C-alpha cells in the first residue's frame, strides 16, 4: 500500500481517532484502510483529500512541519465526524510520524548510524548514570508492556489497526513520562507490523522479532523500577560544549535508509583514538547518498568536502560533541583544515595494531540493539583467498581467523559490491580493511574502506590523491590499482569460508519458533507445540548441549497453549502477560547464545 500522498500523522492523533470508534466500526477499520492511499489527492491549498463516495470526504491539513499533529487537522464531512470510520481509516493509512524525541531518522548534520565509544572530555565524560524510573515512568512502562504483550499475542496476522492504536497510545504515554527511547521502540514495532501486514519487501520477520524483543525487554526493566535503564535515557542527542579538538579522517560511507533519507557519514579519530563522526543526512534517497560524498562539510565554516575530510583533518574550536561522538555545527564552532594522517600513522594505526580477537571481544561486550549503537569500526590486515557464497573470503594475517567480507550496502548503484567482486579476483592480495562487524553473521565484516598493507609488494597501488585508502562506497577500484601478479596466491580448488557455528547449531529452530509467534501470534506457537516437530526441537537442542534453550522453548509452547476456561467457557486468564514473559525469556536466551557462537567464529584460528 503506497502512502506517498498522505502526510505523516502523529501517533497520538491516530490513537485518539481509533479510540473514539464504536466496537462495530473498529471491526471494519482494517478493511476501510486498505485503499485509502490510492484515492488520496492533493488540493490546491496544500491539503490532502480522500473521498468516500458522494457523501463524505476526509481532508488532512498538515501543519508547518508537514505532519498532522492535531485532531483538528483531520476533518471528515460525514454526520458521524469526528467519531467516524472514514477519518480513522485515512489516519490509519498515513505513515507514522516520529515522536518529538525519536531518533529515526536523524536531522541533517547528526547522522543515522551511531558508534559506541569511550566518552572523551568533550563528550561529557563523567555524566551520572540515569536514576531509577519515577512512579509515572513505571506506570507508563507497565502500560507499554501490557500493550506490547497483547500485540505479540495477536501476532502480525491479527495485529491490525486497533491493536496498533493501543500500542501507539502506550507509546505516547511513555513519551509524556519522559521515556522517548521506549516510545521509539514501540513505533518501530508498529511500523514493522504495518509492513508485515502489507507484505512489504522492506520488512524482514527477523527484524520485527528483534524489535519486539527490545521493546519488551526495555519495558520490563522500566516497569520493575531498575535504575540505570538505557530506555530512560534521552533519545535526542544532547550536545556538550567542548574546547579545541583535533580530528583526523578515517573513511566515509554512504547512508541510505528505507524511509527515503540519504547522505554521508565521515568517520574520524581524535589524537587518542577516540572515534567521532560528521554526518549529512537529509531526505533525498539514493541520489543524495551518492552526491553527499563530495558535498561541503557543514562544520564551522570549514572549506573541506566530505571526500577531503575523510583523508584530511580538522582543528575545531568550540567543538560541540554528543555523547555518541557526533560533531555538531553550532554557531560558535570554528574549524580549520589539518593535514591528514596515513593509516600507518597514529591515531589510525592503532586500529590495525589491535588483535582482531581482542577488538571483536570489545564489540561483543556492548551489543546494543535495534535502533541502538552500531558496532565500532574494526581494522585488520588480511590476505585475499577468493570468492565464496557471495562474499570475499580473507585470512587475517598472523594466524587470525577466516573472515567473510560482504557489501556494507548492497544497492547496485553504490560501488560496494562491484569493488568487492574485483578484489575477489586477486587471490593472494595483501589488503588492509577497515569496516564494521556484522553481528548477524559469523565472522563477517562489512568493509567501508581498504588500503595497501605497509611493507607488502602484492598489495593495492592507489592514486596519490586517495592518500592510501579507497572508500568502497564512493571510490571505484580499477585494474591499475592491483598488482600484476600477486605473490603467494592460494592453491587451485574451490574456496570455502570455513565452518559457520551459527548455521551448524540447531538454534535456528528456536528462532523459527519465535518468528512463528511474531507472525501468527500465540495460537500459532501453541499449534507448533502440538505438532510433530515439537519433540524433535527439544531433542535436537538437548543433543547439541543447548538444554536451557530446549527448556525455554518447551515452556513457551506450554504457556501458549494454556488457555484455562471457567464453567461457562470464558477465558479464566485472558492476560497475555505470562505468554509474553515466556516468549521474551526464550528470545533473550537465543540472542545471548547466538552472540556466544558469533564470538567463537572470530576467535578460532585458521588451519
């Protein structure tokens, strides 16, 4: 269902409209939403009108921000308005706007892909951890848990507009209570439910499963009053005033989101190795992602573009830096260019000197979650083995593991994939790689930039202007950039990427059970527990030494099928609380088990 004509709608406006409907109209809401977007048309005064036959029409008049933020901006001409099905259907068909403090998407100059890091003095180090949630926040988190549990119990199949509206109302209450991260997690789930019901190709069931896990886990911690909960932190990036700061470019990467935003993020490092980023992300999609790589850096009047900053440096006076290392473009910020550093010089050299196992252990110690910080950059020196299973297989030098290099962004009009295909044609090539670990695949790195290995003859030969590195999302490697005959090439024969512990473990069966619950709800999980595969699931997990996973899976299917009734046939316990807790326990254990296997794939040396 296309929603391009309809303006975004604030979550609380939609929730109020659905709440005003009678039970009879609520049952008709999902069917009424189906073709609203196709009938929408823009009017001369900037409004959007959706006709319903000859007697009724709904008009949306968004505010200056382009979003419908008030109930009075959605008007229907029928006699039942504003408690009518027409108005609720149009609002339900429109895309959801982000909350006031939501983090997706980011405004220009802040970026969309955060990186975890040690706090530097300019980033407000030493800030106190958040206190325990207050009474209002606990109540809001409890309401959010209840709504999320009901949505999980219903599943995507039955999670229509009414179920989504309950979740939106709880999300709005969470925002009013000062829990913007909890609100953002709820909005992620609602968008996922919409995409799943629309059978959108942009929605993966695994992503929706992860979103439910993060929402339920955060709501449960907040509702318990646990102090220091991340969900109680502000979602909007808070910038602190710093002093003079020197930063040096490492690489740049295109940013392209499914919501139509595009741009660039340039990764930087301070003299002590602290990571920073400068981003320029705005609406514009692919065209802007491609063009922003050479756009001017909007920071303190600097004369560099992002291509120059990625290979140069800046001296920033009055630097404003967020807790996650984003450099802000405040009015009092001044910046002057500095000479860049080669990857063989400090502070960049420290990224490649750190053993890959140690670096990956640090990444896995702070896993984050959907919508949270992305893994920090990891650098290593490798030898190219060849292509296998759609990726480039490399061996980390010094007895390190075999790694799979996959495109950081698979869009065919971005050069990531083409550059990797060319690299794979040169087995034996010594290659220095800077990228982001893929936490969903075993021993997989998403390379952002590559360069020559110092002291090696069979390595890249890059132009002088590239300063010893190629940004795989913008620069295109050509034949003259490679040695004529790499020494030490691999032996003839098929290339293999080595064993994949994630694929070999039977944990995929637990994942399938959890995703079955997200797609089909509690009833689908109960059916899976009564089917012939239930005993097989438990037995395979137990034989693989995953007894705890087997126990939690059995508990989940048992709870899903537990529907006690009174003598009149009514449900004695209609609450979804126990089912949601059983599902969450299994999901959290699965994530921890997969993270353990992922760590093993990075620590096992090659033969």
